[in-house]
């Protein structure tokens, strides 16, 4: 009924337009000249715009015939405002900072008001440097002048939404950097099918070892599927040394073997020794040493040096902390807290470092390297007690928006913590005698065992780097002295 009514209205409108057009032509035929002009116009444009629009309207649905506004704004809840990239700092500051002499003016004036306030105290003059506000009213405030490296100059909204490395080139970049750091790497560390030489031998080996000792019809069909796979190559299988492959399988999981995958990444093994106290009422009183082995760990300093020498990661690395302030129009200024390098703890620790006397004869820029550790026990299976206790390390100088992206590869594997083995109970009962040891004794030994492993990680070289710093040539070619500081440590309770 609705469509019939609409069709009737359109037919009436079309008839009115045609009648108006015919009447216009009749009035124009008042002379020969007019007839010639009208005829010429009709030949040049045989179909008038009005008639053409009517033909289009007659074939177009009613919902599409109405004119629509092109400048209509979306509701506020549907608008997405992209973040504005941070403003670049003056190019003249891309040099190592040195302590200014008294009476000298700052090399780079602040970009906005109020003017800088200079307070001389400690080993370095304090020159407040404030950047201009962005579209959201957010600005930065540096305590000791502009930094020598602005990490935000190398960031863009596109980089914050995509991986650090392209998907196709990520493994190539990582493998090439690993070969440069460890030139003694063998080919097996880059072979994803090791100890099998190729995929075809891996599939056959997996079928032989992992699908039952007694072969059934189902196993035979599985073998046929492997042989009939498109990527299967009989030539790769015919030349395989199966005896050597089987011998390699035995030594892959051997902790005493020199596995290249561990050695190439700087992994080490060390025994753990604790002093177990036995009081005078026990069978054999006095402190006794209990030694365990197989504590796998990496040197924290080697990880730090590898991190600071990686040019792909240092573009977004913040050497100097700063305060983040927000001041909307017509409101008071408020300090923002987001990343570790904008926290009061980082700013205060950097202030203590700059106020302390520098190393004798050293005028390098002093920076803090913020370490963040996480550790927790991980069960390997849904049954049994098999578990691992990894220790991970992040750098607080990286933004949290990149640390949470696995594609950025900012998580560093440091160690595998061990727990007291079952043999410790026999060791303790042998010296205790009687009913054995109580829960408080076991709790104390578990705590001492965890602290002994941390003592291996925090060795003398690490303590020396915390006190006197570590001189490293960064990826930008500038030498800096880095002081290691542990800001966060998240872990469970090992003594429980």
C-alpha cells in the first residue's frame, strides 16, 4: 500500500514537470529565430536535466533519494583522538651533558614560560627545563636541563601499534645480533629442528619415538600421512645419520653437557652452598654445609651490556627521568604518574646520584639503569610436581606500553631458581637425629637457599657497578656511566 501511494505521487510529479516543460516550449515559438535557437538547443542536449533526473529518481529507492549532509559530526563517544607525538627537543642538546660553570647561562632556554629557576647544589647545577604543552595540556619537566637523548623523537603512533621488528625480519635481526655477540655459535643453535637436520627427519623421528612402541593400523596411517605430505623430501631422509641423531637426543637434556643454546646466550651453572645450623641438643650439633648443583643463571651485567649496545632498542630508551605534568585550560597543574621513569622514586634517586661526587677524573653523563625483577613458580604439567622457577628482568627505562608487547623482546631471562631437593631431608635427619627437624627449621633453610642463589646473581661485579657505575658506549656513540638500581621485585614466598 505504501509503495503504491509513493508510485502514484511520483507519477503526478512527473506529469506536472512534463506539462511545465511543454508549456515553456510553446511560449518560446514566437518567431523564426526562436524556433531555430530552440531546435539547436534540443539537438545539442536532447535530454533535459529535469527529465534525466526524473528517470533516475524513478529507478532509485526512496531511502536513497533524499539529500544527506556530508559534514555531520559523530557523537562524542564515537570520536577517537590519536595521541600527539611529543615535541622534539632542540638539536643542540644531542651532545653529552657537562656540569655548567657558575655564572654561565643554560645552553638551551625553556620552550615555554615560566623561565628556568637555577639552584646550585651538589655536583651538578639544577636547571629546570619544561617543554611546551601538547594538545592535551601535558608537558615534561627535567630537573637538570634538557636530556642528551630524547626517546620520544624516535616514536610515532604507528610504532606504538606495531611490533618493533617487521614480522618477516624479526628472526633474522635476532639471529644476526646473536651471531655478532657470540661468533662461536654453531649451526645447531640456528637450526629449529636440532638435533634433526631437517623437517622430514623430525617428522619420522617423532613418529618413531612418540607414538607407541607397538605399531597399529592407526600408526601406519599416520606414517602414510607423513610420507604423503607436500613438504616431505625422501632425499633428506635417505642421507640422515640416525645413530648420531639418537645419540644427540640423549645429550640434549643433559645438564652436564655443553649445550650451545645455553652457552651462546651467556648461561652458566653454579653449585649452591648453604650453612645448615644444628643446635646442641641434636645428634651432631654445629653448622654443616649442604651443597647442590644445577643453578642455571645469566650474568646481569652481560645482559645490561647487550641491552645498551642494541641500537634497535635504545631509540626508545629513557636515560634521564622527568616529571609529567597536566594543566588543562583554566585549571591548576597536576602531576601525572605512569611509567617508572616518571615516578618520584626514580626522580629522587637520580637527584641523589647527581648530588653525589663524581668518580675521580670522570666527566661522563651519569645515568640510572632501573632494574625490575619478576619471579614465580610455574607448573609444567597438569599432574605431578614438575615445575620451574624462572626469573625475568625488565628495564624501567623502557615504557610500559612496549614492555607489555612480546614482539618488542624486552623481557630478559635471567635464572632458574632451585628449591631444596628431597635429599635435603635425609641430610637434615642424619645430623638432627631423634624425630628430625621441624617446620621452622625447613622454613629457615628454604630462605637461606633462596638468598644463596641471589648472592650468586648479585656478585661482586654487580655491586661494583651499583657503587661506581658501568661505562658503556651507547648506540648513539656517546659514552655514559650507568649505575644499576633495583626498583621492583615481585615474587612469591619461597620459604613456604
